[in-house]
C-alpha cells in the first residue's frame, strides 16, 4: 500500500512539473510574438533579427509595430489600416553561410500578396556579406471577395 502511495505521489509530481513547464513555455512563446511600437532610426531603418529594413514613410502619419523579432507592420494612424508588412526567416547553412528569406506583404483589392527575396550571406571575421541572390517570387497569401 505504501509503495502505491509513493508511486502515485511521484506521478502527480511529474505531471505537475510537466504542466508548469508547458505553461512557462506557452507564456514565453506568447510574449515573444507581442506587438510593440517601434521608431525607426534617423535613416528610416528598423531592426529585425538578421538586419535592418529601410522604410520610406511619413513617420508622423504611420505607426510601426514590431511582432517578435522577425516581422514589422506599418499601420496608417488615421484609418488603422495595414499598409505594409515586412518579415524575415534565417536558415543556417554550412561554412559560415546563412540563407535569408525576406518578404514584403501588401494588401490590395485582390487580397494579400507577398514578394519574397531569398539571398545567401557569408560571414568571415565577424563581417557578413551578401554572396548571391537565390531567387525572388510573389505568393498570394489570401484572396479578397
């Protein structure tokens, strides 16, 4: 009987630990995707994980939101409408090389479209250099109507 109680208490402790870890992971994942307002630097750039996106807007007329470390949304202050979104994904390759997938998202009467640019970088002695543009393509994220 004592063994059963000890086993049961051990299982309850393991389950409680798993629930606490899951809750902690879920909260940290949620907070990393929070939207926060950012201001561009004096050159109109906003930082993402792998670099900067140069923006050319009248910054008194738009609000810039950063979502996590890999997406920026430009919102019209008057209408609240999403004007543009920019994002990136970084994949490590080999020998100090990385692949960057950068997109610009635009909503119009047809739906939401994304223009992707894929390029590779080479890092040597702490300096990154774009090696080559691998490709560019459009994708339809959703259709209107």
